[in-house]
C-alpha cells in the first residue's frame, strides 16, 4: 500500500510491520490474549488479523481508541470502525490489517482463531 498521506517512515512498511504497530500499541494498553494471524493467501480482504481481549467494555473501547491513535500518529486511519459504542466487539479495518477487540465472552462465542485455524500465528516481539 503506497499512500502519499502516510508519514515517510510508514510509507514503506509492510502489512506485517503495520500489524506490529497495532500489536505493540495493544500490549502497551494491557490488551489480553493478543494473537496476530497471517491470513495472506487464505483471505481475499486482508493480510493480518490482530485479535485481543479487554477486561471490560470500557477497556475494549479504550484499546480501540489507543490503537486508532497509534495508527493516526502514523497517518493511517481506519477505513471502517465498528462496535466502539457497545464495547463488546470492536472492529478496526486498516485495509491490509484488521483488528478485532473483544470483551471476553464475545471472543469465545465468535472464535475467530478457530474459524481461521489454518492461519499461522505471528510472534510479536514486545520490545
């Protein structure tokens, strides 16, 4: 994705590097059970899922706001954001990276990791 509106240091970043930005922002804000799935080749609409849980609906909303802020600081805005008002399941669509932030019960009900069980997990370095 080459976009002139992106800051120079982000223009050349791969989808994985953008997924890493999301994952690190989530870790910095105490996201629980963080998983990054590489869905390239098995998804036609994105390259990576970043999936996490929040302890409460307010924590879910706070995580969404923090991730949007982290990406916005790189001049990457979500093409679509859904579910922020309810705080049960927030979806942030950054094109080649889609972030799912769940309240615990919602995550086990929808079981995205089970649906995408063929997708390799990506280890994110916490540094």
